[in-house]
C-alpha cells in the first residue's frame, strides 16, 4: 500500500515534469540552467516520486521553470482532476 507521503511525492513529481515539459526542457537542460545545482538523476527521482523534494529546492525549480510554486503542489492530498489530467498528458516516459 502506498503511503500518504509517497502519494504526495508522486503528485509533486507529476507537476514538476509538467512544468519542465511546458518549458520544453530536458533534465539535462535543467541541470545546465541550475549551474549543476540539480543533477539529472535527482531531478528524475523527483519526477518519478521516488524522492521527496525539499521546499527550498521546490522554490528554486519553480523559478527555473517560470511557474508559481503553488503550481507544483497538489490541490489536496487525495489528488485532483488537474493532477490526473497532467499525468495523462505527460505519462512517465513521454516526450514532447
């Protein structure tokens, strides 16, 4: 059974992927834009929900992606239609 924390990490990961793809950035582009602050492997773990992201790092990613930090957070801890819609538009292995 998935824990509440894992569920939230997965929802945040979907949002991170959505924001990155909206900017048409690869994980490598984000690593370069951050000056190496974010490594590709860590960004991928965030997007897969395999690793939780600290607030200060979430704020920095919002800055890189040009979105409001709130756009990277789920509407509620149960998920939402918007979360589901984002996951359908950008399934885990999709590319633009």
